[in-house]
């Protein structure tokens, strides 16, 4: 992604100057040797961390396959690692997502599900919203019989500031279609991803 993509009102130079201002505010000297190139590095990192704004995650699901030999059982992709940033403190959210869907005549390449996760993760987020966005994107684009998404993540806004509680993870879920309506289908998915107690 170009550093200037989807940023018509803010130049790279303006972004770098904003980083210098933050360094000054923190009590540093942006002109000292170790920090001279920091604004450039931070802007480049932001281009990677927030690359999700330059894409529509639904586009990854447009190419599907109908020749599945009559397969009509659950498709599960678990332990999809991701990095995101919370929209309240811009601190890192590190976690993994588990996705399942029940196909209705067509399936999608499994790497595309991981790309959907990245597409939403590489934006400023709250975990609850991200969970719902992933599930709704898959449901609306693939139109399966149902979608389930569970996300487990650690939030550095909680571990490195504020209450400073380490070893804490947050779990969120979104169940659509048969995963919401049928407790057995939901339980089957949760057993696949190793969650013993049901998530509603």
C-alpha cells in the first residue's frame, strides 16, 4: 500500500511532523541522533498497521468454489493470529480469531478468511465491533447457512497502562444463522476451537 493511499488531506511530511510534536511533548529531542529517523519509521509502521483502511474485506470473498463434491458440513479455521490497535488509546491488541461457516452450495479459499480478519484488524478497533464486522462480512458476502466468530485477545491498553493487569485475555463471539439458532451446531464449533463452555 502506498504511504499516501486514502490520505488525500494529510501528507507524509505532515504526519512525520506530528510524530516530532509528540516526541517533544513526551520530553524528547526529535533532533538527537537516535530519533532523527523515528518520524519516518513511525509513519511507515502506521502504513502497515492501518492498511485495512485501503481495502474492502468483502472483496476477498468474491471468488468462491461450487465444486465441493456435495460437502455440506461446517468449515472451521481456527487460531488466526492478528494484531490490531484499540481506538481508545491506539495501543496494540494481540490475539487470534476462530471462524466457522456452514456452506450453502459454495465455499471460499481458507486464506481468504484470514485476509478478512486482517482487513478489519488493521484498523483502529474495539474487539466487540471487530468480531461483529468479520461475522457480518462473511454472512453478507458468502450467504452461508450460518457464521460463527470467536476472538481471544490481550489488550495492551490494559496490560501496559491503567490497571496494569497482565495475563488477561478478552473473549468475544458473534453467532449468526444456524450457529445462533441451533445449540448443537454452536457447541460443535466451540468444541473444535477448545472452548468448553458455550458462548452465546
